[in-house]
C-alpha cells in the first residue's frame, strides 16, 4: 500500500515505532510474569493481583500531569527519561534475582514506578507522532501502533512464560534490554520535538489541566467520542470477561483458553494491516458508527454456545474491524486538535477511558453470578447496543467525511486553529 510505503520512508516515525514496539513487547512479558512471581514469593492470590494492579494505578495516576508535561517540555526528553528509568528498574529486578535477593517490596515498587513511566510516556509519544507524521499518514501510523499492541499481546505472554521457566529474573533482564533499545531509537529522531513556546503569564499545572479538560468537554465531537469510548471499553470488556469466565467454569483447559487469545491477537494484526485501505475508502464517521454496532451480531452465538471456538471467532471478527475504526477516528481527532493541546487532550481522553476499566471484571463477575451465562451476555449486549446509539445519533460523528475530504478541509482552514465544527 502506498501509505505504508510512504510511512516506511519516514525515518523518525520508524525509529519511534521500532523503539516502542520493543519496549511494549518487554512490558507485556513483565506484566505476565509479575503475578506469577508475586504468587511464587507469597502464595497469595491477592498479592499476585496487587503486583499487576499497582502498575495500572501508577499509569492512571500519571496520565493527566503527563499530558501537561508533553505540552510544556521536549517530548523526546520525556520519553527518553521514561525509557531510561525502565532500564534501571527492570535491571534492578534482574540483578536482585541473580543475587537471590528478589523480594515483594522491590517487585511492587518496580510495578508502581514502571506504571508511572508508562503514563508519562504515552501523551509524549502521541504528541511526537503528531509532529513527525503528516496528516495524510496519520491513519496508517495509528494503525501500525495498534498492530504493535496486538503483536506484543500475541507473543509477549508466551515468551515471558518461557523465559520465566528458565530463570525467574530472565524476563526482567530481557525487558531492560527492550527499554534500552527504546532509549537508543528515541535518540535517533531528528525532528524537533520541543513544545510550542508559551507566550503570556506563567503557566500553572491546575490551569493547564483545566484547559485540556475544557477543550475536550466543550467540543461536541470530543465530548461524544469520549463518552462513547469510555462506556464501550467498560461494557465490551465486561462482556468478554463473562465469555471467558464461562469457559473456565465449564472446565476448558488452559491450552484452549490460550488459543482464544492467540486467535484474537492474530485477528488484530490482520485488522491493523487492512486498516489504512478501509479508512481511505469509507467516510470516517460512518465507519465509526459501523464499528459501534459490529458487536451486536455476535451476541446470539456467544449467548447460546459456550465454546472456545465461538468466543475466539467473536473476538476475531471484532478485532478485524476495530483497528480501522480506532485509527480512522483517532487520526481525525489528532488532526483537529490544536498542536499545543495534543498532550493534554490525549491524556485526558485516555484517563477517562481507563478510569472505569477496573470495573469491567467486577461487573462481568457480578452479572454472571446473578444472571447466569446466557442472560449476562444478552444483558451486556443490550447495554452495548444502547451505547452504540451515542455515535449513531451524533451529527458531529456521523458528519466526518472520508480522510481525503477532511484533510483537504484542514489544509484550507489551517491546522493551527482548527474549528472542529467547521470540518465535521
């Protein structure tokens, strides 16, 4: 595809993508190993869960101030600081393991601080992508970033498990190497990633946070997209948690459960590869609405047949289409965000989407206990359908045209002060 060829010639994006792909793979290995090691050290399921939960807590707690930093500071320095800290932290776990001194306090501390690093990295990376990639290349760049996540999800856990079987400290040593690769590749970016100079009174953290939130909540397009994405993330994850938990209750063996995740990861990769072709040929708003309703046809088979094949097929269908929807609307959202607000808008949106995510297993487990498998699936299906009405009934979402059209509109009115309503 021409878009992939064009992006492949973008030296700075390639350096950013390779580095973050390596560190994402390493992080997936470590996140798989953290609960295993915590349980091995303590014999406590609670401590095993805490080892992973602290990472998510650190990430969520850092996102909002990290968005401010991404709009104030040089993004390359922020990202290299996060990657360099990751090298030191994971290397410390590996060294402690080699010396036989690895303990829970150390493990939990690394889990929390690496979550902070991940939260600091994310808005800076998004701002960097917006800087090094042209508006025309944005959908393909975001699709490639989604492919990276699916590749890491596909091989990160098996690879982490294999290294853990050799030595408990080995996955952390490998993760330290992946963060070092990220640090080196970030240094190869030539584009100036410093923040847009601020003119006026000294800036305060609270004011900057409020500015990003006001922009998102004050624009109908951003507000609608935020509401829909947060609810959909919560409900769809709860739905598939119910589906997987039903398989566990029926005694499906771990090998077949693992195959469900493998099929889902492979489908996500294929969907990300096809995403630029799909995005270019359909109106971005219409594609978003189609994605919102794509979960509904899967409900009847999920409700009636509790089988790994059915669950894997449902996940595969969703993930084949989802990268195009996410990358398409995500590229438009980035393109119409003022450059000096990209970090704060991204961090606020990501924080709002993540805030409710820990409730997904709780909702799924409660629904399965109270309603039973079939009725729980159908109940969540109805809620997902109600949520799909949000973009369907929103003119600001439906009116977003094909990328070629909205890119031309942006070029005509100028990227630096884009009135969202005028483009949509």
